[in-house]
């Protein structure tokens, strides 16, 4: 047993020292590449990064390849070399895809950081975020990891790209952040009479995704924070009262309550033709209503960013 323990300890020490050597090697290479970039030899440095990436990948040194590409992309971004930076960002994704790397918070934060530094109007950013979202789903078939969607939403909010920010918030679990963004969106771009419509769409869409918690949080936060909404319930705006009752009804699950509620508030619901489409789906999910033959649920989740699909549904 003593010999076995010594052998295991020896193996662990060997692996540890090997890892230290590898890290030292990466640091030395990065130092040389950084010097090239600082001299303005962007093309040469970029080609060296690519050569080293494929060398590391052929040796199955996936973690080293990713680290080199991430730091290299940040370096090129700092010198406003957008094309080179975007290319290394795509190679980082390639490593994640080919190595079967697990989704973790640090990697998602790295991807979101690279996204935030890319030119918002560049085709490279479109391609990058589409692949990042697909990878982050982990093969589950879902449309991306909620944490990544949240980070993307926050970046797009800072850029005042409210419509695409809302889409990503919708696929995150951050109802509070979504509500605060919508308050700003409504105040900056909406008419005074539409103050209730901004939150109505979000609440109904969260419910269509069976996310009752976020639906409640977005409603509560928005109605408390919006400067043009008087404290309730009840509210001055009938549509807000409808949403409040709807959230209570979803918890109760009684079809008769849902049916009467939709009938009583038809004048408010007719303000947007999509509302009844959302409510058909909510009826199916929470109240056992059979689906209609001509269901168009595929287009119920509002404007989707151009890199995910064509625009379907309504955008307030």
C-alpha cells in the first residue's frame, strides 16, 4: 500500500509539473506574439496565432488552444484589429465544439466578453453568436444556455439594441433585468399610451415558454419601477389589471376563470392582434385547452435576432 501511495503521489506530481511547464510554454509564446502586435506586425502575429492553434489542436491541447485564442482575441481587440480578433474568437469556438468541452460559467463569460467587443454591425458577430448559442445548448436541442442569453442581453441593452436584448432576456431566467431594460426601452422609444404594452408582451411570452416565475418577476418589477405607472393593483391601465389577474389564474389553473378573464378584457386585448395568439398557447399550457388547427405558435416569441431566424411575431 505504501508503494502504491508513493506511485500515485509521484504521478500527481508529474502531471502537475507537466501542466506548469505547458502553462510556461504558452506564456512564453504569448509574450512573443504580444511583442509582434505591439510592433504593428498584425498580419504576421495573426498567422502565428492560427498556426499555433492548429498545432495545439492536433496535439489535443484544447485548453491551451482556447486560452491562446481568447487572450489573442482580446489583444487584437485592444488594437482595434476587428477582423483578426473575430477570427481568433471563431477559433476559440471551434475548439469548444471539437473538444466536447463542458458548458461552464467561465467559458460563457469569455464568449460574452468576445461578443461585447465585436463591431455590432459586423457579419462576424452574427456568425459568432449563432455558433456560441448552439454550442451552449450542450446538444440538448434547446436554444442556448440561459446564462449566455442573459449576458448577451446585458451587452445589447448597453448598446441600446432593446429589441434584440429583449429576445435574449426572454430566453434567460432574468425577469428583473428584463423588466429594467423594458422600463428604459419604453421611456426612450415608446409612446406614453403604450406603457402597458411593453410589459404585456414580455409577460405573455414568458408564459408561452412556461416560465411563470420570470413572468411574475417582470410584471412586478416593471410596474413598480416605471415612472408612468401608478402604484397598484388595481392599475389605471386595464391591460395591467388583466395581466395581474392572469398571473393569479395561471397559479389556480381553473379554465372557467381564464375564459371569463379573456372575454371581459377583449377591448384591451384587441390592441395587439398577437395577444390572443399568445393566450391560445397559454390556454393549452396551463388550462388544458386543446390546440387550434391553425396554430401559429412558431411565431409567438416576438422579434428574433437576425442571426437566429427571420423576424416573426410582433415587436412593440
